[in-house]
C-alpha cells in the first residue's frame, strides 16, 4: 500500500516542524509523553487532534507562538472551521 503523505493540514504542519528540528515521530511522542501509535495516527492524518493534544506537543517541543498558532489553525481547518487570517 502506498502512502501519499499527510492527509490533514495538521499532519503536514507537524511534519514540517519535526523535520525542521530533526525529530522523529517516536522521539516527539516520547518528549510529549504520548503513546507513539497515537502520535503516529495524528501525524499521519488518520486521526484529528484536539487543542489539548496540540498544547501538550507544543509545550514538549518548545514551540514558539507562531508555530503553536500554525498548528491550531491547521487543526481547526481539519475540523471544518473556516478561519479569517486577516484579523489579529
């Protein structure tokens, strides 16, 4: 079976952040104290993430405010919310 990459916007954004830090999903999951299979499901776009999950990962990885906000926006879009990025 072929994997065509991330299936959600959060998965794509998270993948970029992990790649930029040279982290694997397993090491990020360990830092966040999240089971690796659960982390993998979200990172591959097979499951949607909650705001709490994003905050747990963001805190564990030391994400800055821009990275944290990008993950929340991506997750909101995955959940079907439309976001007006023209407003502060």
